[in-house]
């Protein structure tokens, strides 16, 4: 395989990993916030 193609594939894979890490971090923040909100609602009622 040509070196330029290998380099592009590696760059695309790195970008994909970065995006997945960002999404995972964002989702875990949302899930954590949702759990806190649910606990507060259950305590209120």
C-alpha cells in the first residue's frame, strides 16, 4: 500500500478515535447529570 494512503488512513482513524472519546465524555456527563436530577426528583416526591 502506498505511504500516502497509509498516512491518510491513520489520520482518519485518529480523528475517529478523538470524536468517539468526545462523545463518550459528553454522554457520561449527561448520564451523570440525569442521575442527579432523578435522585432529586425522587427525594422531592
